[in-house]
C-alpha cells in the first residue's frame, strides 16, 4: 500500500492552481473530473483529506488516490478517463 500524502507535503504549482480553477469554472467537465480538480485544489489550500472527502461527499480513499496521482504524474493524470479494471 502506498503511503498517504499529508497536506504538509502537498505542493500545488501556481500555474496548476490557475488551470484547475479555470477547468472547474468552465463547466465543461463531469463531476468525476471536477471532484479530481477540487481534491487537488483544496489540498493545495491546506485542507485535510477528511475535510475534502466530507465537502465533496466522496470516499477518503479517493482523496488520497488523486492527491498521490497528482504528486506523481502532475496535471495530465487528472484529465485522463478512469482505466477499466
């Protein structure tokens, strides 16, 4: 199991912040994607994973997964459709 990233370790690049805000406001993406964008944006604002999960009404594991994906792969991972199992 991967270690969970804490908010102290989470760094959101300024150009990614601007892009995420634009993507959320555009209204062009489904809830699946806007949740991903919000997870990263709210993490960059210093919110705890449990606060983000509660505000978005999603599983805590989803918050950890998307924060980890962003830290590992950057913005491109947030825009990819979920892989089939």
